[in-house]
């Protein structure tokens, strides 16, 4: 399979503490992970693990965080095709409390691809599956040339502005920024998936057929929830691109999301997720 991700990077520090501090309080946290993350980067790494490689079209800052991100992602099997902005790479701090839930604060504006960036947009027509995590409407129009296109519901307004119909959209019922609002779109996507953590989730096919899917069993202790949603979206994209059908793609996505829970940070459960790799 040829797969790609279009999106953003956040150089992220994950720290563990007993609870998220109250207003005005000062607490100590222990750093447990640091590296390139954010929806685009996490999806690119997971898709590379599942298929053997992934192209990542993005924008990075002209700073150390940008260079470190490029190098770290390359080391995880991702082919990074990035433009360099005269701006800092966005960073983030994510706090993991005793319940293993994460609370994230991003610092600085998001850097994402623009249609005028000198990236190989025309080549996307040769890809089996593309996941769109962030970018301009013109970029999304280019991505529509791929055989299968999945878009995060965070980019619902971008989909409306681009005037394209994704094969699937995916988001979380627990994140207000990912709320699916069908009234914004002229035509419903082929599939809409709304995740709901340990409850599994719900899906709609072509706007009029609703169903639910169960969460997959978690094989091991839960270490943190960082990257679970992005991992789910990446696996869903791969499953649909591999013609597994809705049920098969949802099963793969649920299994990969559950595997992510057993690692520290977005990539800690590499062995568990890579074991689910599709046969070549």
C-alpha cells in the first residue's frame, strides 16, 4: 500500500503527576516522554508501522524542534516531505494524571501545509489512502485524488470550504473541537465514525445508516491515553485503503487504539501495534 498523511507536528513533552493542578497552584511533574507528536505526526508513524512506510506532507519551523522532529520521524519509518516556515515549530505540554487521562496545552500557532507550498500534491493520485489531519482547503482538494480519503472532524470547516466529499471522517464524542456537524456539508461523507473511549463508538454510512462498534480488549495496564484517537484514525485509514470494509476497518482501528493505551506516549506500544500489520 502507498499511504500518506497531511498535517501538523507539535514537539511534545508528556509529564506525569497525581492530578491536574488547581488554578494558581504550583506542582511538580516527572517528564515521561518527549518527541514529535500531534495528529499528523502520530498518524504518520502509526500508518508506517501498519504498512511498512508512510509519506508525511507537513510544515516545520526553522528551529531545533523542527529539525529534531524531522529526524525522529524519519527514524520511525516516515518519509517527511516538509516546507520550512520562518517561524517556530509549535510545541505542547501534556499532563497525565492518576487516572491515566491526559490534558494538553499547545504553545504557538499550528504550522500546516498550504496549496502553494512546493510539495508533490499531484502525486497523491497514486496513493491508496490519505489521512488529512490539517491543511488548507486547496490541499484537501489535492488529497481528494487519492483512492481513499479520511479526514478528522476537527477539519470539518476545511471540508466545507474545499467542497470535497471524504470517504470517511473520524472524531471523538468527548472532544468538543471534533463535534460532527452535518449541516455544514453539502453532502454526507461515505462514513462518519465517532469514538467514545472504552464504550467503543458509533458510525454512520452515507448519512443514513447508523451502527455501533465495541472497544477492543486492552492487553495490559493502561499507561496513558495520549495518541489513542490519532492511532485509531490512522488504522481506520489503512483499513479502508486496504478494502477491509467498514466492519474490518473499525475492528483494526479499535485494536490499534487499545494497543496504544499500553504504552507511554504516542509510540510506546510500537510492538503491539506493529503486530497488527496488514499482510503485504
